[in-house]
């Protein structure tokens, strides 16, 4: 049986999306910058797609800049804002959190190398950062705050409305990476006081290789790709018309079906988690209990004590089950998840964690298959482990002694 539960990494393209894209690869393949009729045809669908994506987040069409991916959009937002504002009279202080995606966190580290004062805010044990924390961190030299809307590993949904309100009141630009939350959590850039917002297509059942950056009207950014005047003279290069068409179609369907699909995915996620937590020595990372409603509907991140997550992942893969361990885009890394460490997990606990991320295509039969497979493989791996429950010393104490840590 094949079960794909790694939708936080990428998603299956909807048939409607593929159908919408096909004509712009095989028949209507003009360059949107060309003046002949095929170019004008491409420009028309590009404009229509821009209107569709803008409508999904209550933006204006001219505020949407299409990019090659979310990483590029995050770089344009952060580096572009720093270049436009950081040399001004205000200052060079920028603020983010310790649980950002690498395409934000690593950009902030790069800006530190360029002389910016970078602040990485702590989060609580469920991954939340408060608007009050942000307010306290902002001073008269601060030019930018970037806080991820919904975390890619533990599903924590931040109150970007409250954070945006603080930033707007203090005259500081507010950027949020909304790739995981888009079509799962309502987004209104005007009501939530967002200045810059990152989206992409492949997390919402659209194609890979296309993203978008919302840039509120009047905001100046230093462009990062030089060449032609495409995308409001902010992103040079021929637009990926088929990809953008697919992005718009996926966004339209996702927002349209949100009220139906989000509760369904949440119910399936809760059923899956309830059974997985019956396995001894397990816990769910991120929002739980009264805060479960502030967690992405499709996200479950579970720590299985006394095993290595990579070993469990590979055993599940042999059985046709796709999940992830570590951060979403770096499961091949041997480093423990910076997100899980930020919420207080020990090195070994982070390495024993698996993320299950669902989509509209998953069902109860698949969930039962996954639970049975996980239960069996965890039991087998614990039998082979040198670090087992039931010993006089704790797992972590004994591990440190055996490995000399």
C-alpha cells in the first residue's frame, strides 16, 4: 500500500491544476513580454492569475510579484527590505524567531554578516511567540520583523494579526512566510496589517517552481535579480506562465474548499494522533490541548523515545509510507531540528521525532495502515536499541554515558 503523509514537504498536483496548465505548455506558449498575439494571450492569463492570487489574500493585483519559489520570495522580501531601508536614518535592526524556515533564518544570518543587528526571538514550549514579545524587541532602529505564519514542522499558527498591528503602530515592516498556512488558515493582508507575505504553489497542490510575494503598495524593495522589467521591475526574467496558471488554479480551489477540507483533515489528523499516542513513550510536539485549534489541520509531529527517527522513516518507506524527520526541506541532514530544539526538546528527542502531514487525498484506511506499521516498527527498533525503557538510569543519561556525550 502506498501512503503519502509528507504533504508539508510537497503535495500532489490536482488534476484540475494540471489540466489548466497544459494549454500554456502545448498551444498558448507565448512569452508574456512579446507583442504579437501569442504574447498578448500569455499576458492576459498572467494578469488573470495575478488577480486570482490577490483575491485569495485580499490584496490588489499589482501587489503580487511572481517568483520562482518561496525561497526566492523570502529573499526578495528580507534582503530587499534591508537594502531599501537599512542604510536610512532609522537603523539596521531586524527581528525574527528561532523557528523560521531555513529560507528566512539563514537569510537573517547572512544579513548579520552584512552588519545588521539580528534578533532571534524565543518561542514557548508549543512554538508560540507573542505580539508582546515582538513589541518589546522593537526599538527605534528596527526596520523589519519576520514571523512565520504557520510552522512547517510543528504546525504552530502565530497570531499574525496581533503581530502586524504592533509593527504597523511602530512603523516597522512586517513580513510573514505563509506557505504552510495558505488555503488552510484565512489570510487577509489588509485586516492583519501585513506588509510582505510569501506564498508558493507546491504546498497547495500546485506545481513546483513558482511562488509569490505580496508587497504592499508603496513599499520599496531592492530587487535581487537584474535583467528585464518583469514583475513590476522587481523580479527580472521570463514569467513561468504555465506554473503561474497552475498556482492560481490551486489557490482558487484551495480557498474555495477550505471550509470543507480543513475540518476533515483535522478530524483525520486527530484520529491518527490518538492511536499513535497509544504507543508507549510518545508525545506530540507543538500545540496540544486547548491550543490544538492553533495548529495546522494537517500536521502531527510525534516523538518516539528510544529510537532514531531516520531508522523509523526508512522502515516506513519500505512499507510504502512517506513521512519526514527533521526539518521539512532538510531531512537528509544529521543535525537535529532547530525548531524542536527551540521548543525545548533534547538532542535525542529531536532525532526521534517524525512529522506526519496530511492532505485532502488521505483517508481513514491509510491512517489505520500507518498506525499499524508505526507500532510494529517502533517495537522492533526498540528491541534492537541500546537505549531502552525500563532501565535504572534514564534513556538520556545512559545514552550520554555510552556515547561519551
